[in-house]
C-alpha cells in the first residue's frame, strides 16, 4: 500500500479562541466564618465538592513535624467518627455515589468528592462528622502511619523526588516550603493524640472555603450547608504561609547517586504571582521555552540531540510565592551537554525575542488548556477552590484569558529577561558524581552532596 501525503491546504485554519465565560457564582459566608461558593451548572446530574482548609506550618521551626503529621492526618481523618467507623462512613458515601478523598500540601488540606445531586445533604452530614467528631482510633492510625512511612521510604528512593526535595531545600532555606516530603522517622513518631490536637487547632471553618459546582440550586445548597455544618466550630485559627525569602541561587548542587544511569536536572526560581501584571507574559515565555511539545527546549534536547524524552518548564503558584521550574531527565553520559543546552536555551530566551509565530502558537495552546481545564464540573470546582482559597474572584479566569490574548512580543521578551535568566535560577542535578562532576564543573562551580539512597539500592 502506498503512503499518501496530507495536503495541508485542506486543513481549515484555527478559529479565534472563545472568550472564557465567567461562571455564575453565589457566595455566602456562614456565621462560623466558612466561605461557601455555589456554581450551578445543570445538564450533568453530578455535584463536585471541594473544601479547602488553610493548613500551612505554624512556624519554620515546626515545619518538618507539621509536614509529618499532615501526611498521616490526610488518611487517618477518614478512619472513624464518634458515630461511625471507617467502613460505615464508606458505605454512607457510596450509597450516594460519592467517595471522599483528602489531600494536603504546604498550603492547604483539601476534601474532595463527586456525588449525585440528591446525595448532597447526606454527604454533607458525613463531612460534618469528619470535620467535627473524628476519633483517630489508635490501631487504625498506627496502621495508616506505617503505610505512610513505607510510601515515603519508597518515594525518597526515587531520583525525581530526590531532585525535587533538594531543589526545594536550596530555594526556600528555612521557609516551611523547604519541607516537600517529611522524613520517615518523623512520620513514625506521629501519635493519635498529636493528630487530634492538630485537627482541633487547625481544621477550622474560619478561613476555609467550600465550593460546590454542578446540578444544584444555590439557595437550597446554602440551606443544606448551613444546617449540616452549623456544629463545625473550633478554637484554633487558620494559618497561611509567609512570603518566601529572596535567596541567592548559589552554585549548582550535585546530589550524588552512585551507579545512576540517568541524571535528573532541576532548575527553579521566582515567578510573578497570579495578581502580577507580568504573569501572562511569563506564562507565555515559559510555554515557548519548554512548556509544550513545540517548545524550544524540546526541539533542542529531545528532537535535535536525543538527550531526553520529556523536558518541560512550568509556572507554579503557592500562597507564599510562585515559581518558574524546569526539569529534564537525561542519560548520565550527556549530563553536561544537556545542562549546557538547557542553560543556552534559557539565555536565548533572555536575549533573543520570541517570534510572532512562536508567541501565537504558545498563546493558542495556553488558552486552549485553560478552557479545557474549566470545561468540566471537576476542573471548574478545583480551579475555583484554588482561586477563592487565595482571595481571587471567579472573574480572574476571564481577566487572565484577556491578558494572555493581549500580551505582545515585547512584553514576553522583557518577562524572559527578568524571570527566565539562567543566572537567577537555582540548579540541582541528581546523578553519579564520579561520572558527571567534571563535565558540570566545566560549566561552573559545583557543590557535591550525598544522596540518602544510592541508585543501586533504589
């Protein structure tokens, strides 16, 4: 069978991106201080629930222990209440088509579930029990703690995790964000009493945000939430992370992983916040540099040189600060050349303006992913939970889309010079020091540190 060439002239041109619709938002603050956000979206018989509780470490000194306790609490909070044990709670949720998950990070605790519309009241009843009357039973907590310890030990043997935690420690110093993954020995010391104390002090309605998106009536939903969660009160207070410090990038850090056949390159630096007028230009610059398959970094070290499979860059936001991040996993023998080419492409972004074609391609991709991310009930609920949790309105979505659409080549060039300049980024490489130190030192000073787990034991 003979192959035929695709006639690109027959492919219709892309249309203009559709404006980001501002969702219909009904907002209420309950007497307990809980902020309720209801977004009615009829048509699909589902309701998405996101409860965001501020959960930053109370101080840098206690950040490591706080991270350890949080890692256990996210699973242990589901182990039973004064009225129901773990199995009964699961059965109550499943009867309404729901399965509650709890996650935590350096900024928040997040309760998430999807349910049938007629299950909202019963699911809120279960949530109220978990928020106000959890028991943290000792035998089950001990089992959960051991599971978390094992998961952390496995995670800490992974080179990507080693690289991420090393970069965070270098970038954030004494800030709580430096503790990306708790130490297994600290997790092993977590007690049920400590979890009860942490829950009482920090799982509080004041400062928390509950988002409901889906086939729901706003007035009826507000009544259900007000009734179900009226008893959720606490003496503690919400805690948010302080601003991240401005630390000098320092030398490249090489984390020795003897025997590694692959090196993990990670770079990170500050980025504009969600309210900074420069954010749209920086997001577009990141996209052109390494944010998608048609980026400069992918074309260089994947397509042209074959150094890596999936290099990428991104802009990430946390309450205390935002970050521009770059990562690539490369074969050990090309660690030096791959780092050099990454450095080169960052420098090229800073001194060589993007073309109109590059900018338009990145813009369309970014606007498309933004639209897709909020097209579903689940995507919109998670996005709004994040926005309202940091004090931004739903209108931010449309405002940000307009700003992305209006950003110019000159603005992206200036943003690249300010935020993507390689000398402003902290760099970490995880790899076999015997094989990669000299090639990396040819590019600049290198500080070598030991990895907790050699590659041969991972």
